[in-house]
């Protein structure tokens, strides 16, 4: 017998620290308005991401009519990876006018390899150019 396809109700996109989902905002209100069991999601997300503790992870949650859900965890944002590579707490508030850190070009290739599945390019050079643009907008200088 064929499986019945679930009817989608909505999609929620959040950025949550790995292993740190809890019912407090932004998770609780976002899931609550769709009728999802918040604690069930928090437990499932924390179990799935406990090995990446301390990293902010984007997650896409698909909610269905019967109030069930599934989620897809993406790789960390490029800005987070660049700030970690440059040992910065936050990006520049005046990007383009102020340089607050430096990242070697080799680190860009490492970040590009990690983000390749989420980027809008097929080759590594295109991915590195995308990451260079993000670095410029964060006030991070690329050194050779």
C-alpha cells in the first residue's frame, strides 16, 4: 500500500546554537504559532547537533497539517566561519571603512569546502569569491 503524502502547513527558518535549542524565543514562539510540540523539536535538534556544540546552525523546519515536523540542519553561516577564523567576537559595524581582522587565503578554501553544498556555485573558485565578498562586508581583510 502506498504511503499517504503529508500536507505541508508551513516552513520555519531559524538559526540556533548547536545543542542549545530551548523553548525560549526565538524557538518557542516560532514553533508555537504552528502548533508544533516545542519540547519534542528541542530534544530532537539537540540530539542531532550535540557534536557541534557552540556553533550557530541554520535549520529549516517543515511543519505539516497533522502538527508533525521534520527539519534539515544546514552548515554554519559564512560570516560565523569567517569570524571564527579571524578570532573575532563580532563583525565590523563600518564595513568598507574599517578593517577589524585578517584571514589567510588558505582559510577561505577551507570554508569554501565546508559551505560548498549550500552555496550557489559548482566550482571552488566561485565559492571562494562568494566568501571573499562576505569577508569584505564583515570588515575582514584577506591576506595571501
